[in-house]
């Protein structure tokens, strides 16, 4: 999954993104680039029905960790608070094909992002065209959007 080596991708005018720390919930493993939500004060995986505050799991730069170093239950994880217009690298599952820059993205299963369809909660737009046919999850560059529900096509 090492297409990128950082989760926060800029812009460089703001080198200190907003971060929230929380303990990882029981039976949960978080990989940098996944989407997390707070449940009872702990980070757990965002899912396809997630609406509201979502955090992007940050690489643990404080401990010298990289984008492939996971957080396990009971550890304190770093979650970036997505800010509109800022860039992040988030995980898309294998088999996802982003065909155009600006494609709306939504929380999907297991803390990953998927391509939004009618009625989905959009939190990012794609900043690159990428066909994940690698056989494993990958990081993809996105821009945070103001959360909105994708309206049905007329």
C-alpha cells in the first residue's frame, strides 16, 4: 500500500492539521488512511452508513510510524479532522476504479472510501484517476469536501 508515504498531503501553508486523539476500540485495528468515528469516546471503523464526523487515521509520526504501521485495540491513535479544501491520502479497496478527478467519495465498509451514488454522504472528492486493480487496498489522493448528501439524478 505504499503509493504515498504520508496521510496528510497539504497544502503546505498549513503544516499542522487539526488532530484528535482517542483510544482504539476493542477488537479494532486501524491502518493509516482508514476512516474512523468516535463511539463511546474510542475510535472504531467508519462504515457505509456513517454520517457526521469522520476522522482520517494519521500515520503515527510521533513514534516514527509509517503508513503501513497499524494501531491496535487499546493504543492511542491520531485522527485527522478533514478540513474542506485540504488534501489527504485515504484507503480505497481493491477493485475500485476512479475514472475522473472530482469523483465524489463516501465512507464505505471497514473504514475505506467508495464511489458515492445517489443518496450517499459525500466527504471527499478524488484528486487523481486511479484504478485499484492491484489486488490489495491502496492509498488514493483526495480533497476534503463539506459533507453533503449526493442528490438523485433528475
